[in-house]
């Protein structure tokens, strides 16, 4: 079937095709925004948009990390518990720092530093167990998920760990203040997304992730250090969880066993809605960002209207998630068909 | 981390091993949900405190405390308490009432004295004693307070818990209580007894409604999230918030005269301790104990807050 | 050849003036084709000539744009999705489509299990399987798992499956591509047994000698056109090849340039043992092509994988340019200028879902970095270069590599391997399953690389290829070196003697001729 057309031509087509693939989730988001606005014009108020973006930052940042893990053919179920655990440890560490040397900017920086170390460490453990101990990622992270969740419960004695009020006041602006009218969490989100995009599309690491997820054997025969790259995806995921936690803690100044429940599923959903393949081999950071926005917007719209019974919120979310993915897959197929005609 | 986990495991094994030595003791099994949110955290704390207190006071009482993650888990726990531990009495706070009817009935058939806490079983003949907080009264007490602060044409929003019987009882009683007062409920949404959800739902209420005079958050965890959202919007002066349960941070705030959360309605996790006391009394006092003990849902204000303040409790 | 089939017997399956286009691109132009019961009819043509499309139409997987299909005397529209199998038209694909973890009996009855009520009749299915396998005169355990079978046995299972469906027409896409000489022989006997029972066999192959041996008639396609349908008795391999490519194929193999006697030894292996092989010793000099011959499973690939560090060696030494080469990872061998091109281009060589460019540069991404970032332009230039140098033909460079023809995939993989600019190249089955025109191209590329001063190992199951290319030949047998041949000794008969274990030894004194 390869009618031999020489190597010329076809370069512009590449850009066009890429556009089309991104369009699916974007269309879903635009439809959702129109729906939100028509149900309640307050949806597009600056305040609400700011809330929505800030809120999506947690899931979004974690989902950027998850994009790498999933692209490389892995999965990380532990992120929600990991976030709760890191948040809890940050609060314990900052509280004890306050009691020994008083509250200052250094207290907060100490907490942030510990968060980064814990995140990277937790990611490394997941990576090590999947690559070196050769246990399926699903099982490893299911295990660490339970471990982190019960550790938080244990450290909080089943209750809530609350940040010392002195440290809280110093830390609080990290969540609530803005730069150029954009809240800091959103800046962090933007930064993580941009770096993630570059890493995925403009570095060897991203290419290796796609190769490994697409066919591990091919990657191995192509001189790629499969285990090392895989482990790095989990470390990156841990780092993203840590960053999300750093902007989460100042919001409520507390952590409990209820913190971050189901974040792992939301993050994975955001990744898939965005067009990354669950079985690996193909990752899209831009889509993930849109996926996170879609998920947050659904909850936001449901809160802004009362035309749907409260009891059906979960059903509405489910329908929109499935529809968004259908739109993305459907449009992709249509593009192929168009090409064939 | 690992050392701490190990210690936990050791403590757990020792706790289980010791009672096996003394045979003639009265064994009381206590089955409650695991500490998955603030209120159950408090429940676990009070159960453990009561266990320590009762065992040190009465040398012939042996209490076995087990926590469950799901109704099925709890059913298994109760079967084990009956068959392995051969308990003389069972204190149970059911995850859900219906699925636990049969396991509890079997414990009863094996001769155990049954105390049911908080969530009553549909077949009341199984339980010897019923100790409960009063969800209906929690709603009603809250409604009474709202009526004292607000009147005709004032707007409130309601943040509810998880769709369950407890939530419905509270909500229905509240709505009945404010009926005819002219207080206008703008909307109600579920916040799952969770701080983060409380924060997000309240953020959305704040962008949706320009005029809110009061928030009934129904639970202190939700209320904590609501407070942050209101502070973020800078609308603290405009409204007040009422939660429920009696979380120590909230009680402390009331003692200190917080304007934003001026009162709380009690739904104390300490009820498990009451139930355990009552059960022990059945064995150690002269006459048998039976009947229902419905705890009140009193309004906690600045004046009486100190007596509900447990600084050591995690909740 | 079964001369029994006379032209008077009516065709069981025929295609009448079939045309097919995908979108705007015509692939087949008005093809006539027919097959009679008991006949072996070969379809032959270069990559992209339209062979695969024709068999897809003959089996109902694709519908023709115009033209009709006649089956058993009636004009029919064949049902899609392989349902034609129920009508007696069965396709055996090049990549055997067997579920690796099922047993042989399960595989044969997959999709139409014998049942009583909701329960499987396991015993009956096993018995039936045993009967069918016995009729084929093959010795395979009905309970064996598919993934424990050799490729040849898997093929037999596919054939058994076809027979169990009472197939009247069996279509085979390059069935011998993965078979060794001995296995091919048994396979041909099976085919003859089938045709004797009146089964019609359509057969795609690139191996002209096999076609001469097996087929009654040959249909030659070129660029979607029917060139001719000729009885095999009127053909020679040369005339078939000429019809295929439309040009004179005078020299399939380029002339050999002997390496200098004092050329530097680039790779030296002594007493190498690893999983599946033991005590392997040979030298490879600059400009030399060393052939590795032997039956499938004789350990040739295992030698290559142990040398480049894909598997761990258990004993022996490997030196590259005099330096010890104890590689634990392919990246190390690559850095030392030693590259291995796998025989499994779909499973190990190429990312089938990705485009040409990511595949080409995957091995050597480090070369395309600028300040730590990938340099897209540099990658594009590499692709342009490789496309020109290795004549990779694709409609659009962003098309998924899995959609390219086997020959173009192979050339792309060769380009990928050569991107690392190695001094030593190990090519495992470099022309498996590709047409004769592309083969010729690849042979010339290999010879040119050797002439440039690369040292090359060619592992091949095609004896002609090993003989035509190599300066020296190592013959492997059961994980050991059976012999080393050079110069005039290199002949089919001699290689066969060593490979089959009739002749042995004498390797140690001529490690480096």
C-alpha cells in the first residue's frame, strides 16, 4: 500500500494533526464554561474564576506528575495519601520548630524543605519497588497508599493536625495572596505545567517515557535505561505531590486522614481526559491541564446551581467525564477517517 | 516511620495477648468505626480513654476495643469478638444499622449483653441498652439559635454532610425548626463532613450569593473550612457560622468569644464512654440496666463552653 | 507440484476485475485472480505491490471498491472481520495470531468451543485436537501452552486450526519467513497433504525458490497492477524476479571485497558462555562480514545479545578494540561503537505507534540535544539523511511506523542502528519478510558499510544470504559453534552438514582465518 511518494511534502500536516488532537478536551472545557455561564452568570466573575483556577492547582500539579508516570506505562495510586502524609509531617515539623525557636519565615522554609525531601523520597520508594523489586506499580502504590493514609491517622491520633497559628499567619499568603492578580498557587501550577511540557516534549527524558510506555522491549533494545527512567517518573510524581502540598497546607492550615482522599483518581482522570493513554506510550501535558480544569469546573458549576438534585452530583460528574473522554477519542477517530477519505 | 509502625504493631499484639491470661474477668467488646474523620477520631480517643479508666478502676473488667473500616469489616469484628474472645457484653457503634443487625443478633444469641450507640438498630429488641446523640435535636437546637439571630428576609446557606440517615435527620429537623420564621435558605450542598469540601462549597456560595447572613455547617470540620473561605472573601463581618459536634478548636474559639462561630451544638463523641460506663454498671451494680439513654444536643455558648472543652482530645 | 489439478476444474474462489483505493490513493487496479481446489497459487510482488490488500479482499477483511468475488460458483459479498472463516476461507497471518497463554487445544477451538450447556467439553476438545494434529503428522501436545512452542509449531497450530474449521481455501501470508530450512521442508509436506485433500492454498512469499518448489501457478503484482499469472513450469526464479521489479536483477549480491589481511581486529570473543550458548570464540576484523548460520534456536541471537550486554555472560571474555567489554547495558556497547539490530522489528526494534522521526533517533537522542533540550531541526535533518541514504519510503513522515511495509520498516531500523555510527554492527535477520528488490538494496548497503571499514556480523536463516554476503561463516548448533567456514568452503551443503550435526569441530584453529 505504500505508494512510493518520496520524502518531500507532509510537514505542515504534522502541526494540523497535533492541533486536532488537543481540540477534544478543549472543546469539552469550552462547552462546560458556556454551560456554567448560562446556568449562573456568576460563573465568569473574576472571583469565581480565581477560585476555580486556584482549586484546580492541587489536582493539576499532581496530574502533571501522573502524566509522566502513566506515559511510561506505570500508575501511582498513592498520591492522595502521600499528600495527606506530607501535609501532616510538614505541620508536625513546623509546629515543633515553632516551639523550639519561635515562628518565622524560616519555620515555613523548613516545612517546605522537608516537604520536598519527603515527596522525592516517597516517589523514589515507589519507583524502587516497581523497578528493582519488580512488583506491579498498581500493587506497590496501593500498598504505599494504605501506609501513608494510616500514618497520617496515627500521627493525628485520628483527629486533625493543625498548624501553629503564628506559623500559619506567615504561611497563609502563599495560598491566599496574588501576584499580578493571579494567586500564587496558580503561578505554581503554570510553572509546573510549563516545565512539565518542556520535559515531555523537548527533552530526551520525555521521549524515553513515551518509548517505554509504548513498548518496553523496544526501549531496552534502544539503549534506554528503562528502570532509571521509570524511577524518575515516580520521583517526579513525588515532587509534584510535594509542591501541591506546599500550596495546600496554608489553605486550611490542617491535615487529617480526610485530606487528599480520592485525589489519585481525580489526577488519573485529569490525565486521561486530557488525552494521555492509560496504557502508556503517549502523553500530553497540555491536555492534562485542561483535564484538571474540567474536573474542577464540574464541581464548581454544580455548586453554583440548584437545578440538579444534590443526590445526583456524582452522576453528573460521571457523565461529563465519560463525555469528555468520548469527545476526545471520537474527534481523534474522525480526524483519521477524514484523512483516509 | 518504620520503628513507630513496629511499636504500634507490638503494642497491638501485647494488648491482645494479656487478657488471655485472666479467665474469670468480665469481657466487654467495643466495636467502633476507625478514625477516618474528625468526629470518629474523637470517638476513638474517648473509647481509649474510657478503656484505660475502667480497666484501672475495676480489676475484673477487660475491655477489647476493635475498629473497622467498613460495615463488612465490622461484622467480621463482631463475629470474632463473640467466637474468639467470648465476650460477655458488646458495645457497638454501627457503621450502618441494617447490615449489622444479624451479627449483633448472633452476639445476643451467644449470651452477650448488647449496648448500641448512636445509630440504633431497626429491630430494637436486640439491644439491651441504646445510647445515642440526638440528631433531630441537633437540627432543632441549631434552628432555635438561628431564629434568635435572624428574622424575616435574612438569607442563609446550608452545608450538609454525607447523604445518610444522620444527615437527613439533622437537615429535616432544622428545616422544620426555621419554618415560619421567614429565614430564607438560599441553597444546600453536601460537603461530606470534610474541611476541604467545606472550603470549596463555601467559596462557590460566596461567589454565587452576594448577601448571606448565616451559615449552618452542621459539623465542625465543615465549619472550619467555611471559616477560611469567608475570611478569604473578607466577608467575616457579614455572617455567622454554626457547626456541630463540639470540636475542641471550635469550643476554644467560643470560650475566647469568636464572632464568626459564636456557638456550637453538641454531638459529643464522648457518648461512647457513656455507653461503656453504662455497660460496666450492668455487671457491677445491683440491678440490671436497660432502656434508652438519649443524650441532649445542648447549645454551647461562651458561658458554658469550658465544661465541654477537652484539650487532650484529638477532636 | 501437484500436476493433478487440471484447468478444467472450476475455480473455488475468484476475484473478477477487482479495484481498491484507500481515499484518493488507488492500491489495486482491475485484478483478476482465481484458485482451484487442490491448487497452490502463489502471489508475489515487491513491498507495496498490493499483495496484502488482495488477500484482505479475498478473505473479506476489506471490500473492493469495484469488481466482484465469486466463491463456490456464486457471486458473494464476503462478510468482514474474519467471518469468512465460517464459510471456509481462512487466513493465516504473518504474525501468528495466537493467544500466548492458552493451550494448543484452547487455541484451536477458540471462539467456537465445544460445549454442553454452559460448560466446556474439555476432554472432547483435547481429543479432537489430538486427532487433527495426528492427521497432520506433527508431534505437539494438545495441553502445551502456545508460548512454549517454537515458531514452526505455532504455525502448525494455525494450520490445524484452519483444518478444524473445514477450510476450503487457506490463505498464508509469508508462512516460511520465520521457519528454518528443515522446518520449511516439513511445512511443505503439510501443504502437499492439504492440497491432496482438495484444499486450495494461496501463498504469499518472497522466497523465489520456495515458490518454484511449491506453487502450481504464480500471480505477479507490481504497483497494484496484475503483471501476469503463469504456470510455474514456465518460470525460472530469474524470470519471476524480473517480472516483479520490472528491471534486470542481475546481481542480487554485491561483489565481495576481501578485508585486508592485516586489518585491525575490532571484536574478539573467547570462550563466551551465556544463557543458551556456551564456549563461543571468534574474531571480527575491520571491513569483514561474518555470517552466523544455523537452525532457528541454535543460539545465534543469544550470542549477539550476550556480546552487547542485553544478557549477562556467565563465562569468557569479549574485547572491543582490545579493551575488555563487560557490558551490562546496551548503552555501554553503543558508546563503544558496537550496535545490534534486532530481528524482531515489531516487538523490539520499532515503536509501531510512533512516527518515523522518534523511531529513527530513539537510539541516539543525545546527538540531537542543544543545551539539554531536544533539537527538532537536527532530528529532522537526521530523518532526511536517513530517508535518502536507506531509501525509506513513507507517504508522510508522521504516519505510524506500524503502517509501513515490512521492507520500509526494516530500512528504517537499519537507519536507526546506523545513526549511532558504529564500527561494529550485528544485524539479526536483516531481510526477514521483505521483497527481493528491497533485499538487494539492503545487501548493497551492507557491502558498502563493510567497504567503508565497518565490521559486520550478519545472522541469517536464509542460507543464500549468508553465502552471498559473508567472508566467513560461523555455523551454530545447539548453543555451540559447530564450525567456521571460509572462502570456497562456504556452500549450502557444507553449512547444512554443520548445522545438522553431521560434521563438527575444527573451529578453534581458524578463529581469525
